[in-house]
């Protein structure tokens, strides 16, 4: 009896068979079956089908396949999976989704993309990347993130941005503005 549920045929390697358009068929939960390397097959637009939690299955390197707009699909925690360079793909607003530590992955130029509030998340060294004017973006508390030497990146006037207590983090010479 036909129940109307899609029938998915898995091959001997645990891979989901692609249809004639190169798309991987979803199972009855809207999940895309992973192949033997834990990769989700991309559809004809280079998009990875989401599972029932709206998560994009990671490939064997923990990478999330980008969609046709070079956006990385967010998982259920709003995190963006890193690509093969450890970069977080920007969304259509030029925002980089934070990872599970609240850090923003650097792009290929070593720049940290600002979030929707104009804040720059710290990189893995606790450094805040400078914006195009040489200014360091404040975090959500109005503090300027220190770099790995405890220094605060100076803005274009060689001024250090104040933290939430009105204190200025030390500049690159260890001086207080």
C-alpha cells in the first residue's frame, strides 16, 4: 500500500542516491542521508539539504557546504559551520555567524566580520580585528578587546576606545590614552 512517504534508497556505502539533477533525496524527516565520509550530497545549486532541525550536515572535515549565495546554513543554535579554511561564510548582510564560543571566524584576509550591531567578536587569540579605518570595534559591553599581548588596537587618531567603565585599554605602546 502506498503511504505517500518518500522512499530513500541507500547504497552499500551508506550513501544517499542522487536523483537525475544531482540532488540528494531527503528522508521522511527532511534529513539528507550522509555518505560514507559523513558528507551530505549537495543539490544542483551547491546547497546542502537541511535535516529536521534545520542543521546542515557537516562533511568529513566538519565543513558546512555553502549555498549558491556563498552563505553557510546555520545549525539549530544559530552557529555557522566553518569551511575548509576555518572561515565562517558571511550571510547576505555581510555578517559572520558566531561559533559556539561566541567568536567570529576570520575571513580569508584575517578580518573578523562585524555582527549586526557593528561589534567585532574576538579571534582565537583574544584580539579584536581592526576595521577599515584602523579602529577596533567595541564588544557588546562597549569594551575594546585586547590583543594577545593585552594591548588594545588604536583607532585612526591613535586613540584607544574606552571600555564600559570609561577606562581605556592600553594601546600598542602599553600607554594609557
